[in-house]
C-alpha cells in the first residue's frame, strides 16, 4: 500500500494550507483518489499526472463541503471511474453511493466506510487496515467546525474503539498518534461545552455574544466558523435541559 498527498491550491483561514487530496495505491498500481478538492484545472492536471500508468478505480469524497468534493465529478469523468460518496451536495452528484459498513475495493485493498456525522451530516471516514482517511472529522493541528455536536461526539467515540495507527486528514499533516488526538478532541469539545454554558450563565444570550466571550482570543476571520460550533453547543445544551431559549435568547436553567 502506498499513500501520497497532493495539496490543493486553496489555502485560507478555513482550509489551512489547503485541502489534502490523497492517492491510495494498493502497491500494484490500482488507485483511488480521496477528496480531490475544489474545481481547479491545475490541481486536476497534477492529479492526472500522478495517476499516469496506474489503474484508477474511483474518486471518493469524505463529505460534500466545497473545499473537498466539487472536482470529484469532472475528475471521475476524465478518468472513466465512478465518483463515490454518501450522497449529493453542492457541486457533487455521486455515481455510486456508500454508507456505513460499505466496502470499496481498490485492487487488493478494502476500504471500510464509516459514517461519521457531526462536522457534516454526510461525513465518511475510510479505514484501510490500521490507517484511516478522516476528512474533516479529525484534522491535523487543530479542532474542526461542528454542525451537530451530539452526533459529532458519538462519531469521535466510535473512533476511540478502533485500532488506528495513523490518520490522513483533509487538512494539516498526518496524525501519528491518533488515539491521543481523538482523546484530545473529545476533551476539547467537552471543555468548550462547559465554556459555552458558563458564557450563557454569565449573560451571553445569542450565538454572537457567546462567540465573543468564548472565542475572544481567536482570529476574528474564524468567528463565522466558531458561530456554527457555538450554535451546535447551544442546541445540545438545550437538548440536555441545561439551557432554554426565550425570545431568541439562551437562558440557563438552574440545576435542581
Ligand atoms: Zn468540511
């Protein structure tokens, strides 16, 4: 098995150095492309050049955010292989659907598909032996934006039950100690959860007010992303019966 990265040319506050496009080779020339990224001729050409002389079998996407999926259909067409994902999204229409428990064969390799919602509803991770392609479920060097916190935590805890030696994320470098990183992700989310609750107790009633308190030290360019995560925290706090929404403002419920 051989794994290669081609970095997409889309650096930015939300994408770090850019999206990691991964090429997985079974060692005998059968390959799949994972997360080709945004539509970009130069990046498509770089991928095509790297695949020359090999046997492409599919283009997979971990989720349909626009920094991961839109190049999948045009690239798959050029390669004459299916675009594979959990479902359609902006700029992406899968030719072949996979879901939790599906297996994608690449020559002599089997990719096991795990549905890992939370960062995005349609998020998938791909496990090959003891390595995992994690998309934006777990990334290198920072935490991720969360849309549905309850599902996200459940998806993280699922990884805690697996033997994984190395992760290849959608952004940032390879993750060499996955167990430690996933444990940190869970702890970080739980800590943020308490910080969001504390902000509400201290009088912050809207997503914007909570972001200002909890993310005071964070680059303001990231505040729109932080707002989505804060919203996810508030929704879960409400589900847990720890806050209530009144006239559009979050209010704490005193513990009884
Ligand atoms: Zn994403």
